[in-house]
């Protein structure tokens, strides 16, 4: 009987300590994931600020380098994305006052999530933006020289910077997965973190679908750009799927 009681006590003591060890490991990894999330948000805001300040604003003010239509095609609503993520950055910085016991991250994401709808137009335009930028770099020497000078001698840096937003939501989804994994179920933020993770996952899936729409839209707009001198037709109507150019149109296109 005494032996059984001693075993029971040791058994309970062991698992009690295991739970404490697990909690310590969870908090450590949770805080590491939150710190990384905040750090990447700051870096991302710097990237968007670089695109706007170093490229968009100067180009918008110099019509000799690029026309208004091409400016919109390349940069889309990147300024709106910067505005959205400044809100996230301010909110994240506010949470740092609680460090290392951060609570409220899930609440912030649920509150600000509607602002992420700004990614819809940006993603759908992304392929067209890339094609427009590539075309202008190849055909407009002054524009290419400007981009190269602003990018520190590389024409590809702007392309890379414009690609950053396409990956940001997936980073949110992965960060929340890690944070949620190391947040105890009894933690006051667990349910909101779980909801926020689900929202980011759905948004990521939406963006993946929008990339397909973007590629189709780019083909349609490129076709319209080349044939616009001959036809006035709204090719970018909703649900219009680009398949191919008909023989008669091909003849007209090749004559151009």
C-alpha cells in the first residue's frame, strides 16, 4: 500500500513537472514566433515604403518617363497596401508594451482583417504589372535607366519588390499556425488566434485563386493593348476567359 502511494505521488509529480516544462517551451517558442511576426511586418512596411517613395511618386511626377496608364498598371494599389500595413505595424508596436506576455494579437487581426481586401485588386493585377514592367524596361531607355539607378544598378530589384505582397499573407498564415500551436487552450487569446488563423488561411487560398485570374487578365489586357487601334471592345469583362486569338485576328495582329 505504501509502495503504491509512493508510486502514485511520483507519477503525479512527474506529469505535473512535465506540464510545467511543456508550458515553458511553449511560451518560449510562442514569443519567438510573435517576435518574428513583428520583425517581418516592419521589414514589409519598409519594402512598400521603398516602392512608393523611390519609384511610384517620382514616376507619377514625371510623365516623360512613363505615362499615367502604365504607372497604374505597374503599381496598382500599392499605396493602399502600405496604408493597411502601417495600421498593423502601429497595433503590433502597441502589443510590445506587454512583452513577454503578449495578449490581444488575435483580436487585432480580426479587427483589421477587412482591410486586407486591398490585396484583391493588387493580386489580380500582378501578372499584368509584371508584363508591363518587363515591356517598358525593354522598350523605354529613359525609364529603364531610372529604374536601374533607383534599384542600385539592377533592373530586377523593382520586380522583386513588387512581388513581396504576393507572399505576405502566406507568411501570416504560417506565423499564426506556429503561434497557435504554442498557445495554451486556456489562454484568453487562443480562440481569437484560432479564428484569425482560419481567416488568414482562407485569404491565402483566395490569393492563390486570384493569381490564376491575374494571368488570364494579363493576357486579355495585352491583347486589348495590341488590338486597341483596330477594335473598341471591353475584353476585361468579368468571367471572360482568354483562350486564343482567332485566325482573322491573328492576321490583323501580324500585320501590326
